[in-house]
């Protein structure tokens, strides 16, 4: 039977806070091949039975099952909607059939005037608390006289907060409202609390902390970057069954107090004195006479906007795997996995005893605790015990990047059952999976995924442990495509890209970090003196990330939203380019490449070359984007610019004999991957790249700029074997070297831990930096062969084109697209050249199945393959196919 297995709204199962008509997409499930949608019908109701829908599209003739909008539907403030869909399809063997209605997805309408929340901020802090980062409580007792039909809370904080109602947490969100470019905008959360309310007494209780808003931030250790008071603004709308309504706001009738959190900071961790706990503070029975009156404070953001989805939330709970003493006698708990998490401690001791823990990533050469690479981040928990009863504690307003806990002090001997780790990250369902016959590659994929989880904590960060944890644009750009294979990135990056646009300079320059916490402080600092924006490959996130979202979801809305930002960035480069060579102030170049001079982080590839290569690449994407948006005149203008940049690049960075002016791997990779090498010199460029590889015995010496494209530059230019050889190297430096050294996430440096066990300098040595994990894209696209078709993006048409190699005997990858699962499995029959390829093409989509590398067909499973040079190609409708072919080698 054909059914609809998933309905999504703006690519999520559940969406909140929206005020504009959303986009609907759904997955059609069918065992029949060549299934195509003919019609659909969407219904929207304000109750789950759909007894009398508010909107009913009726049957609409359409083959589209993604990005569907309903004319006339805009969600009303605070109303919870249910939506469902059914479709009429036609498929082989089933003919025309109608699906039942899908399960429902929900929409909670947001505030019509979110800025009204600006007037309602209150704090329990006093002037003495401005420079501190204590926890505070706010509470308000309310009385409801009538039966409640529905109740919704819209709330946000300057700082971070946990919302309680009658002693219960209202959601499993962590670190709400998340981190945005607070000067410009702050996000509010929307919570449906209907089921928590009945006639009688209730208490709204909120626990507040400082974190990004007023706690210490950036390696400059700035306090109060955005403001002085941790504060809350909340509105609760209650609708009674008799139709009447009541609205409650935060105001100076609320009461406030300090909480047991003495200090809670992004980098330093949390100090908590349990003897200051106030039993039942968030319950109606509690007497708050001793509490002070809350004070109104101004809102420091220009605007308040809705958080639509992907909140940071608790995702999984990890148990430790080992407790041991180091050679130095330190007590250590090992979770076996590097991650971003909140440790939970259980124990029992005596009043006044203190537990002190430090979270860290790696052991040193001798197996002792190593914390130097945390730089100034303490990552410490200090917990003071209140009595002799058992206790459980988890920090509130921070998170830690760690695999190990060093137990500096504990009542008795700390053991495995005293600890757990609550893994937190932005809520982004996993969409991709990759596995193969090589366990080291599987561990690499695992490390990529955990690097992603650890660094997608509301903002795409460089690392989660040291005194940084910032939204470095380069890291987010490099990793975006790999991330988008692995998890649903839409809402997460949409939010971040909006902040990127807001933080751009007037001229269109793009900050090194978003939210930009560097620009305000022109301290005597090498980075700040030289500029805090517009570094090539970093700033290009403005173009590349929206482009990747467009490809992944087929969504033009993101291109429209980001259009001015994208154009601003291209124009910035144009303004500052001299005769088409673009370069500007501080550049990171091929960051942390191994061909850097001793002691330097800047790779050997000249900035003029990397900058101009990216200038060309981003401009080429912008031309495509302008065309997609129907801006033909703009497309033509920038196409001419693009052609000029390419011409200049070729004249400047290629010698007349076809060699490149820069003899670095990265220079050659960029020229090849960005199509910048003159046609007549492509073969020579490939040969020279191979030569540069051979000079290092087949190893890469590339940094952030060259590494992501190295294997592509080889495999797209007739060097598949070399690409596999590079991927599979497992001695230093290589991706698998880290794996062999026991990595569970991706390292910042190829030589984070050197072959002799010593460490790279502690001033820049993260063991959880996802940038080099960008190789993940090659695993999905080339090893498995799962390719998006630019002309029909969002997997409306997929190109399945595995490249068999690397002595792998099987590979399996799947991606949960907006249309459903695209799946590939290939297997080499034992010791033969026969490949069995299984491909899954989702309903209402099509695929090209491309057999490369000299394939000849054994069994095409009813598909018609045509020969083109040494490629066999067939067009497939939806369904599952098993194809057998032989390779000529
Ligand atoms: C970060 C990087 C970042 C870089 C800029 C570092 O401190 O950790 O990942 O992109 O600075 O070069």
C-alpha cells in the first residue's frame, strides 16, 4: 500500500513561533516502482481530530510534494494547529491510488508583535551582580479561576533560562534562548502548557544564568559583552473554555532571589552550593516573603524574534566506561567519547564537603591528566554538599567539551556509578548514515558525527572546550556540506545565516566569527589590529552555506532571504580587489597547513592565490543563484566579472609552461576543484599535484582550505586510486592517523598528538574541531556515490555514481531526504570484479544511475543503460533496484 510516512513543516516535524505561511513537504512510502504524485490534499485544524478543518486545499493537481504553501494560511498568535496530507499517486503495478491521510505535524503560531516582549524584562540581580555570573530565581504565583482551554507561554531571557511551572520543567530545552547576535536580535521560545494548567493556584518559576549574554566570552575574556543583567521577559496567554482570555506578563510584582549557582560560565564551568537550595521554590506552597521584588531592566536587543526550531536540548545519556588512577595518582573517569555534555554527579557525603571536578579531552604521553590545551577555560565543577542525604547534580548554565573527568575532590572514592554525561546539542535529526567494510573509515565517520554533535550547540563553533567556542565562519563553511549529509541542518543554519547577514559590515564584509564578538574591542591583539572580518574561505560562508542548504533541500526561500547578504559579500570583494586579484587585511590562508613555516599557523599557499580562487568560486555560485532567483541581468553582470577573475587567475598563477606559481598542494587543489586551471594545463596540474603528493610520500600537508577538496581534486581528474590511497593513509599526517591514535572526534591539527606521543603546542590544540571532518562529503558523494543534482536539487533527482576502490568490499550509505530515503549499497563479490549495486530512489523522485570506471553490465534490473564513453548510465524512477556489473580492473 502507498502511504505518507512523514509530513514536515519548514523541514521539521513540529514548528513553533511562526507567523508566516509555512512550507509543507512529505514522504510517500510505497513498495511500487515509478511512483509519482498526481494530486495532494492538505488539511489544517485547530484540534487533532480534524472534525472541521480550518483549511482544506481539496485535491490539488500537482506533482510537487515539497515546498508547498497554502494560500491564505498564516498561523494566528498562540494557536496550535494540526496539519495532515494525503496524496493521489500513480505507480507501476498499482496504477492510480489514494493514500490515507498522514499522521499530523503541528504548528504553534508565534507572536504578532514579538518586540512587545522588550518592555517586560525583569531581573533578580542587583548592581553588585553586574560583573558576576550567579544564578537567580524569579517566581510568580497566579490563580486561575476557570477551566483552561489552551495556554501558551512566550518567553526569552537576556542570559539563559530554565522555565518551570509548578515545580516541573516546561521543556527539555537547554541554554534557551540560544545565542544570536544579541545586539540585533534575541529569540523567544513558545511553549504550549495547556496540559499543565487547571483552575487553582500555580507558580511560574524561572532559573536564570549569564552565559553568552553577560558571562565571560571569547579568548579576549570579555565580561558583559551584551549587557549587565540576566533577565527574563515572559508572557502567558490563557484561553478559558468560556472563550474569555487572560494574559500574564513578567513585571515588578514578580519575586526574585539568588539560586545555589554561585558562578556559571561558558568556559569555567559551574560552582554550586547545595546548602543554598530552597526546597520547593517553584511550587505554589513556597513562601517567598523573604524574596526581593524583581526590577524592570531594558532590553538591549533591537528586536525579538521567534525561535522556530532546533533548540539545544538533551540528546543522549552516556555512562562512563572506565575509572582509573593515572601514574601521577589522579582519579579519572573515562566516558570513551569526546563530546559536549553536562556531567551528572550522584553521591553522598557530609554537609560542607566539596566535590571538585575538571573536564578534559586527552591524557598526556604518560597517561596523566592533560588540561593545557583548554588554555584559560577552567571547565571545572565545584559542588558543595548540603547534608548527609544522597544527592544528584548537573550544571545548569554551561557545557563542557570532554571525554574525561579528573576528580580532584570527592567524598570517598569516585566510581563509575557516580557519573553520567548528558550530551547536549541543537536538536537536528540525523539524516545520513555511512558504513563500509573498513573499520577505520567507520571510526572516521563516527568521529565526524561526534565532531558535529559537539560543535552544533546553537551556533556552529570551532571547538567546544577551550576559551573560544565561537561561530568561526570558516569552520562552518568548510563543514557545511558534510554536516548537511549527516543531519538536518536547515533551521540551524538558517538561524545562523540570519545573524551572519546582520553582523556584516556596511560594505558587506563578513565577520570572522558569527555572532560577532570581536568587533567591539580594538585591543592590542594581532587579530583585532588586522581586522575582524572578511577572510577568504571564512567569509565565503555567506555564499556557500545558503547554497548548500538550497542543494540539500531544494529550497529557494533561503536564497531569497540571504540574497542581499550574498550580494554584499561579492560586492565587498569586488570593491577591494585590484585588477581582479582579491586580498584584504588579515587572512587565515590555508590555516594550520603543515607546509607552514616552523611555528606559524599560516600555510605556504600565498593569500593572493587562495583569496582570488575563492573570489572566483563564490562569484560563480552567486551567478547561479541570481539565475535561480530570476535575476538575469545580475547574473549576466557577475558572469562577466567571474570570467574576468578566472582569466586573471590563470594569467597570474599559471606560468606559460603550465606550472603553477605556487608549488603547494593547496594551490593545485583549488585550481582543479574550482575549475580555474586553463583547459590545456589541467593534465599538467593533475600531474604536478601527484608530484607534490609524492614528495610527501603520498601524504597531505594541506590546511583548512586545501584539505576538504583534496580527494575531489584527484577523483574528478582521473586519479581515483590516488584519492583512495590518500584517504586510507594511516600514518602521520592523515585522517586515519588520528583514528589509529584513538581519536573519537576530529582533531584541529594533523599533529595534535605527534607520532612520539608529544603534543602540538597547547595554545591551539583542540581535539574536537570538525573542519577536517569535511572529508565526510567525499565519503557520501564519491565512495558511496550519493550526489545531489544541481538542476533538480533537494534530491528531486539524485545521481547515484559510486566509485569502487580502496580495497573496500562493501559500502552502504543512506540519506533521509525531504522525499524519503535515498539509499546506496555496493558490494564486491568475493575476489571478483563483479559489483552488486542496490539503489533506493524515493517516491516522486528520479535518479540517474551511473556506473563508472569501465563498467560492463551483468544485470540492469529492468533499467535501460546507455553507454557514454566508458560510462554506463540509466534513468530510474522511484523504487529499489539491484544492478550487477563488472569493472574492467
Ligand atoms: C579557531 C579556528 C578558526 C581560526 C581562525 C582558531 O582559533 O579555533 O578553527 O577558524 O582561529 O583562523
